[in-house]
């Protein structure tokens, strides 16, 4: 009896897996027909968004890298006011700085209005 129960459980699991695979396939087909299925990787999409942000701001990637280095130097000197100004100026242009561990990276964002 126990062996029969295990066999039934295994068949149920296989049936559930097959159903999920079929559902995944159908969802991908619908998304593809609607044009919502991207073949681009995350890195490709991020690069495209970064390129658009650079074009919008008129900045070059080197300009942002220089600002990141300047901000890092200000933070090392504990000049947090200057560090905050650099971050705010970039955010106003649609460039978000993200501190990840000891590294700072940038991502496009919605431009943030600065308070006067």
C-alpha cells in the first residue's frame, strides 16, 4: 500500500510539473504575440536605458565616473555636504547613484526636482 501511495504522489507531482511547463509555454506565446516578451538580457536593457539617459542629460559616461570619484573623495574627507550635492545634482538630471559595498554604480532614474 505504501509503495502504491508513493507512486501516486510521484504521478501527481509529474502532472503538476507538466501543467506548470504548459502554462509557462502558453504565457510566453501570449506575451510574444503582444510584443511584451523581450529577447534582450537585463544587461542589454540596462545599457540601452543608460545610453538614453546619457543622451537626455548631455553627459558622457566619463562625466558620471568623474562625479562618482569626486563624491568618493568627498566622503573619504567626511565632506558629506559636497557628497550630497553631487548626488542631488545627478539625481536632478536623472542619474541615480547607488552605493553597493565599497563601490558606487549609477542607474537611470526619473529626474528629481531639487528644492530651492
